[in-house]
């Protein structure tokens, strides 16, 4: 993959130097404050004067000044103390370990929050759309980048809703299943001793256990555990008649799709279980109601006062050039309206090409 192979470390001065190397302009400014009565942790705010909206800076400083705690250990604590909606499952403050991502965000009018002792830096405002983007999208041609971005959106929907759709179709709406498929599915479940709802729920929990164990264990053991866990949860379980093969396929596809959108992997895991419970109790009606409620909740979220679902709600048609698909960079002459800024033009002139 194209792009830089450098990252932030636990030292704030080094991280600031990495950003200075990418943006040497004097408008890039940093302000450091100390939070924590005992820890005296350095919290550095980075922004580009003349691009960032001063109201955002003032709002963020007010929230940081109101933090009166004994210690700050990592950036996650700062994130939870200053976010607009602390009880939402969606993160409204972004994070990154890459200087190239941080510099690109600064140029859009974001504010970086660098916590000394933590290689993960925060940025605010953060939009839901950014979970579907990658910095590598801008290093390749727009056609393939647009295809990959659409695939990420599709993977998010599949990841959270496929087990719920499976339960709703089998238990409540069998007419949705083609006749050629319903017979093999019923035959595969003849030897399974558990109800379908319990079967799917057990598989979801077991996949979560294997995933968490693979992450926490050392790399060599984690790889071995993933292979052994997949064999046990897959072929052996089906051969023993404990789980039906269609259930294995549905849950596996749901988890594989979640790997495409790793920034919100924890959100997809919770949504998957929530939609599954709704469809288990009320079928397709419950699934639709919960998804509408979820969409309403997402539209109501803000990130430092900026709408979380922009440019879809509120509607900014200009920003659609870099949303569901990525149009050529020549067309991105202005900064996105979704992020408040003081300098809208981004491209002044480009060479004229493509006449022949």
C-alpha cells in the first residue's frame, strides 16, 4: 500500500516535530496545558491558524479547563471527558497514530489533541463518514478508491444486519427465502439440538471470544488460536451436529465484513447483537424499527457542535465529491463545508491537461 510508514510515539515533542516536518508553515500552532493534579500530563492542542474555526478552539479549551482530576493516563480518558454524547456507542472524537493522516486533518480545519505518553492522538470534529475513508484512497486512482469505499459502506450494513436478517427470515418470514434454499437450510438444522436463536447467539459470542483472545495473546499464539478456533467453530461443530452449516456461514460473513471497517469494530459488534435481539423478538418489523431508531440517533449526534452525519444530514452536496465515492482530486477545489473553517479555497490553479 502506498503512503508513509511512520507513526506517532509516546513522546509529545517528537510527535509535534513529525507534524512540523509535514506542515512547516508558521500558521501551524501548538498550545500545551497540564491536566491532572498529580500526573501533570501535558495535553497539546494543534491547529492551523487561519483555517480552523476559532469557535471550535474556544469551545474545546473551555471543556479541557473544566477537567479537574487526579491523573490522566491516556488519550481515551480525555476523549470520554470532552465528547458531546458520552453515553452513545458511536465515537464522536476520532483518533490516529499516523502523522500523514493528522496533517491532512489539520489542513481541513480540525484540531489535534496530543497526549504525552500516548502514541494515539485525537482529532475533533470527527464525522461518521471518516470511518469509511482511508488515507490510501488518495494515493491511487479515483475509480478503484470509489469501489473500495462503496464496499466499506456495504460491509458495514452486512456486518451489523446479516445475522438479524437470517433470524427474521427463518423464524418469521420464510416466504423471503427461495424454495431452492429453504430445503437445504432445514436439512442442515435437523441434527442441531438448539433453537435457531440460541444457536446464532452462541456462535456470535464464541466468535467474539476467539477474536478477543487473538488480540490479547502474543502474536504467534494468537495466530495459532485463530486457526484452531476457526476449525473448532467451523468444521468440527458442524460435524458434531452442534451447529448448522448455514449459521456458520452467516456469522462468519458478518465478522469478516467487520474487518473492513476496523475504526468502528467495537460499534459493529454491539449493533450486531442489538439488531439480532430485535429480530429474534419481533422479526423484520423489530429490525426495521431498531434501524430507524439507530439512524435517528446518529443524525442527532454532534462532534464539538458539528453534525456527526454531515454531509448527509445536514445535506452538503458539495462534500459528496468525497463521500460515498471519491471523485478526482482536481474537483476538490474547496475544503468540505461539513467542517467549519475560515479558508474555503484549497486549490488555486492546476496545469491544463487532457485536451487530447
